[in-house]
C-alpha cells in the first residue's frame, strides 16, 4: 500500500506502526511517530494500524552540540 513517510511516498506492507518501524530497522525508543498530524503514544505503536494514504512523520532523537 502507498503511504507518505517524512513527506516521501513509499510502498509498504500493511500492519501497525510498530510493524513498519521493525521493517525499516528503526528502534521505537529512538523515534517519535506522528500519524496524520497526531502523535502516536509509544505504548500504542503496536496497536495503531497503518492504512492506505496515511502520512507518517518519524522524529528522531539526536544528541549533540557543545
């Protein structure tokens, strides 16, 4: 199915947000997920379905600076 991830169209298999993170080798503890302009609570990643046409934003936690 077709979804947008960080503004780019991608073809993904159906499933949950957690399934998508696993398929992309993304550690769920290192990312915040927004689905259709709403934040997904970390404990709902495994139960929130991803559907055709959804827009996801992956916001990665990064350290750095001085």
